C-alpha cells in the first residue's frame, strides 16, 4: 500500500530490540498493525493480536507480506516494551512534520501548546499520579507535531521551554495557557507565585509578636476574661 510507504520507512528507523536472527515479523509492520488495532478499539496486547489474526489475509495482500499466522501477544508485548520512547517520538515527529509540510497554507501558521492528563494512566494501588503530556498542536492542519511528558514534580512551563528548543517555530504564532505568563521562571523556584494571604497571617498586635507567644496558662486566662466581659455587657 503506497500511502503507508513513507510511514513504514520512518518506522524502520526505530531500532529493533530483538536479536538479528530468528525474526519472523518485521518491526515496521508490527508497529503499524498495532497502531491500526488501537485505532480500531483494541486496548490490550491480546486485542492487538486478535486484530491481526482477524485481518491477516487482508493485511498480507495490502502490504505484500506473507504472515502465516498472527504473532503471539507475548511477542507483541516484548517488542513494544523493548522500544525506546525517544526513538519512537522522533519517528512520529518526522511523520507529522512531513504531513504538515505537504499542506499549502497561506499566511502565518498557528501552533497551540496544551497539557493533558492521560486517561487511565494513574495507579491507585502504587499511589502513582496520572501522567501528563504537553502537546504541540498545529491548528491549521489538525496535527500533533510533537509531545513531551511533564515531570511529576514540575508543570507545563519547563516542558514548554524544552519543546521550543526541539521543534521549528519559524513563522508560527504560538498560543499557550495563562500560566506561561509568569516571569522569572528560569530562576530556581520562580514558577511558584507568592501567596496572597501573607498579609492575613500578620498579628494584629506587633508588640505581642515581639514578645513571643503567651504561655498556655496565660492564654487560657485571657480567653476566660474575654468571655466574662462579653457576658457582662448589656
């Protein structure tokens, strides 16, 4: 299928985690069929295998391959787990860039950066929070050009700065959330805004603040006197 030739060539640039000998299934086709299976509703390795098994003959004809049977779900899991995220991201960025450059659009092009939490990525048993990803979305072509994972102990601001260094922003209008309007975020701790409640924590009596906290007995006696005065007031 000619429409997938360029994409398959990009998938072929991803290093194969398997040994050189004994490969029954080509890595680019394993990855492509896994993507097609997930896009069709598969949400497990067994589901990916079921998709390949059901459509094996059509896939053989469309991609000029001769698979006699679908790979085991354990083989699919081993292959996908052995891939490096950076290598896969590079291949997908090149593919998205090729599709985006093919579109002829007049004027300045827009790029929207937004962070989202991945569905079902949390683990309540291991007390793991949901994974967050910052994506660069080309609004004129409806393509995700790149994405980067947001560190659990950080926010979108450092991730956006790193993404700016990795993608081409020439002749583009970039839009971001309001949180990116903060200043001095390059310095340590600059991402945290000072609390607006600092004035509320100041004591009403500066002299008392200089003297320090009252002893427990004196504080209790003071409260009792205050209650006595309130009860005697008309």
